[in-house]
C-alpha cells in the first residue's frame, strides 16, 4: 500500500514539474550557474525566465557573498561553496559581494 | 634576514624615487617610534634598533588570516607564530601592538581562539581594528565580544599614549555596491568630535584595515569617504595613517600625512594591476617569508625626518 502511495506521489511530482514548464509556451526555466573566479561574477549579466534557479559557486581562495538589497543575501561562501536563489518575480536584480563591493552583477528576470 | 632603513623627508618635496623605493619593501611588521610628533619606524632587528630610540615605540601587525590554508600559505597560523616569535626576540620591548584587521580568515570561534593563543605570546597590549574577514560569523558578534569593549559603533575608538593620540577606525562594514571601504556618517561625526580640543601639535596616528587613501579602486583598495576623515586631520603637525588589507608595503607622504600599509603575516597579494585579481598570490615556498612581515614604529622628540622600516619574516 505504502509502495503504491509513494509511486503516486512521484508521478504527481513529475506532473507538477511538467506543468510548470508548460505553463507558458517558452517559460520552461532551466537552472543556471554563475561562477566566481578572480573576484568576478561570470557571467556578470544574465537574462532569465521567471522560475529560474541560479547557483553561484565561489572558485576563489577568498570568501565572497552574494547580496541583492532587500531581495536575497547568501552566507559567506568559502572556496567551492555555492548559493542558490530561485527568481519567482520579474524585474532587474542588481547584486554585489558585500566583502568586495567592486564585484557586481545584474540579473534581468522576464 | 634583511632589514630596510629608509629615511623619508617629512616635507612635501619627497622624491618620487624615494617613495617608489619604499613601495618595494615587503615585511613581518613595522616597529614605530614617535619623537616630537614625528613618527619614525624602525626595524624589528638590526641597526635601526641598535640606535636605541627614545620615546614611544609600538608595533604593527596585520592580516593574520588565521584559518587560511590554501596554496598561497597552507599554514597561516604557523607564519603568525613565526612573526610573534620574532617580536619576542626584540631587544627593545615595544609599548604595545596594533593589529590592523583580518585577524581570522572566516571569523570562526576556533580561528579567533587560535589567533589569541598565538598573539598573546608576544606579552604586549594589542589594540585591534576589524577587517572584513572578522565580521563573517552569523551574528557578527565574535569580534565585538572579544575586542569591542569600550569601542563605539562597529568598533571604533581612540586612546592616548605618550602624548600621541591614536584613533582606530572601522571601514569594513555597510559597504555599498560598486564602492570601496566605508566609514559612514556616524563614525565621521564621532571622529570630528573626538578631535575637538586636541591641540594641533598633538601627533595623530590613525589606523584602520582598508587603506584610507585610494590605492587601486579597481580592486576596491581605498575608502569611499576616507578623504572626509583626512579633512578633519588637516592642520595637525603630524598625522600617520597605518593600514593593512593589501598585504604589501606601500607608502605615501602627502603634506603632513604619512600613509603606510603593512605586510600580512599570512600571504602576499599582487602589486596593483599585475594580476587578474587581488587574490592570494602563490609564490615559491622559499620566497614566501620574504613577503610576510611585521612593522615597528618609534616616535621621538626632535625633528628627524620620518623613517619607516618593515621587517620580513625572512630575507
């Protein structure tokens, strides 16, 4: 009985994923990665669909943060640590590293 | 062991060659001495010290980054220990030490504990200011719990020693996107107030983590509102600004103000513009200790020209 229930749940979950992707003709959001190398966000500018999850990964030997005022704020990312944020609303998101504020990036969510 | 004993003319006419010469030093710490309002810095060891400076002598260490274990220096705690051991062998005991921030690498309690355990072996009073690496714990309280007693705001304060007025500033909080280091309106107001009633002949030493003057904005090496702080210091006969953050020795003399940055005890960083980023610079193992160091400062009565000496952990 339990087995069947889990299976059904799994099917439901898959269905839910598909329905999200099919919600709009081209609205299927693919996850995106931004890397930090040499105190630089790469890519520094991105345009995404609503619902996209972005994962930042720090490859430097120095910790960094990802902060968008009033929107999101990562913990301190040591070497090879990551931070993810899902963009659920359209808009322009400017962000920076609060430790090295000359590091900036922009994400446009449509 | 090599040491550097550069005399600097204290007047605006200081030659470019001299300044550039000084910019090539690298070291463990600087021993400073103040005499008659004129700060001199002496080496940790060697001829300058043998001269037995009178007056106030203190030491600067910086950027110990305890917890750092990456290729540029897999044992930052070990090199801090070497720097402290060197300080203990000084024939002339300095009055106290200042630490210009980035005590730890990631603000972990264990990193602060280890830093304390090693630095306390110098058996000197230590006056700290925080670096951005000291405010990384979730509640941002480890630094203030340990070093913030009697300080204002994010940890700024002042004190007097031998007629010299010392001001510790914090320029690593509330940084703005696209900007540099930041003092903020509240701290600047406090500074203006702190200087009230100080006679213009009082020698002033300002210390903070990020350079107060603009060294290289492309790498964030400067303080957005540093010029406002320097405005308040106009008219004082002798102002010395001591910073860390850039892990290399740089010096500039501008009118009554001498700017100086100290080496890190942990790892070197590249000269501005010579690398893709200001990140830790990996050098040959045999070279590392020539690029780490401490600095010493001696303030003496008299009108000798300013001299600053930084001493590397090894030549």
